[in-house]
C-alpha cells in the first residue's frame, strides 16, 4: 500500500511542527514537504505533487484561499484541507467557492485533523456542521441569505495578490519583484485597484483586505 503524501503549510513553525507530528503518527502517512507562505506552497505542490495539501488561510505573500484557487486551477484533482482560526459565514463561503475539499478550525485540529485527512484520502469531503447548514440554507445556490459568488470581491486573482502584498507593507518595487512584473505594471495595478474599490489611501486598502479575508490583522500594515 502506497503511503499518503501530505504537504503542510502554516507560517508559524510551532503550529506547523505540531500538525506534522499529529499527521505523521498515522501509519502510512508521510509529510512530503512543508511551506511557510502561499507562494512556497505553490512551488512545493508543483515540485512534490502531494496527495493532500493542509494549509492555513492566513499566510503571508499569498493567502490560503488564493493558494487554493491557484492549486486547483492547475491541478483540479488536488485535495486541499483548509485550516483557520475563525468560521465566519463569509470565510466559509470563500473556502467553499475556492474549491477546498475540507475545512477545520485550528482550535479543533487536535480532535478533527486526522479524521478530516482520512476523509479526503477516501475521496470524501470534510466540513463542520456549520458549513453543512450554510450549504443547506442556500449560500451556494442563491437561496435566502445567499452570498453572491461575485460579491466577495470585484478584483481579479492578480489584483487580490497585489492587495495582499501592499497590505503587508510592501512597496510597488517589492510587489514587482514578488510577482516578476515591472514596477510600472505594479503601480498601474495599484492605481486600478484603488479606483475600482473607490479607495483613497493605503489604510483604506488594508481595511478592505482584512474585511475580505485577503490578509489577517497580524500581517496587515496600515
């Protein structure tokens, strides 16, 4: 029987090591790689081709939601399990529409993580009862109280990446280096984003990023 190869991504080393230890205690399960930010996740997934990716929503440079979208865009059969500190309705909606196969609160990881990964291993999904209730109430089907799939952000994937980098305090030059684009292109994107969102300062951009789960409060730099 082939071992289950798992990639674990979290920007806090202590948390990451704890997750790895918990998963490696299972017979036949192997941690094939670790990552500390979203861009490293994409590189490691391409290099290592893990069976399951366990990743935190709130990571620097590229958050877990964007990483999930990009992973599944290039590998639709990938299985992603998202970890988060919170389970707000909007965040749950974002996780589901990003295409993740599972969702576990960090506070419940010691109890639920192994069960969640086992479900994904069996080609099943793993979601909390709150997520199930949201689906039944039509959050993904346009029912009462539904959130439009396009309501969370009017921005493109590239623009969301730039919002995260700017909100983390990076300059246009640093954004350009991170995304391998010219400084002029980065500045043009920044201007277009501010105009599209009707914002007039970096502080307003940071607030938008926090409210829309693009960055967390800790990584935001107003």
